[in-house]
């Protein structure tokens, strides 16, 4: 999983302790890298992008969910729709749901997963 710049390290720790490989934005990209480049990096690495900003939703919708946009149609995304303070706890609580959605997405031809983790909700976009 590639953690975008705004994602707290504690989220990465939750994912790592659950056996997932985590790549931190700061380890592979310079500060203030454009979101499009971050998304391309996740695709190139074969990683699920974990983001906490709404810009990634716009990129995924603009380039991956329209009939005309297929640039990021295989970008898997976990979007944290909650505050940074509770994001690690929410990811920990949502992990079995996220892993289930990943297994399901891998069976699909498009192999795309999109999960929103909010303070009081979990949502998948299939």
C-alpha cells in the first residue's frame, strides 16, 4: 500500500502490523508531488493508494470512473474520510472489510478496489 503524504504514520503501523507492505510517500516521492503523479506511482508499484484528501476522489472519478477516462481505471484506493486523529483506529476496525473487498476486486477483470472509511461508515464502490 502506498500512503499519500497526509496519511498519518499510525495508519501505516496498523497496516504493517497486519502483514501488509507499506510504502510511505516520503520514501519514494518529493514533498508536494502532484496527486496525479502519486496515483501513477501507486499504479506502477502495483499498490493500493491510501489517501486522506478529497483530491484523490476527484482524480479517480475524472480518470477512472467515466466512459472516457481509463487512465486510472485500475487504481485501487482506500480513502480516509475521517480526521487524522482517528484514522488509524478506523483502519484497524475496517481492516477485515478492506481485505474482503481486495479479495473480491482481485477476482474481477478490472481488479479495482475503492473503499471509503469514514468516522461512522464504511463504503465500497464496486
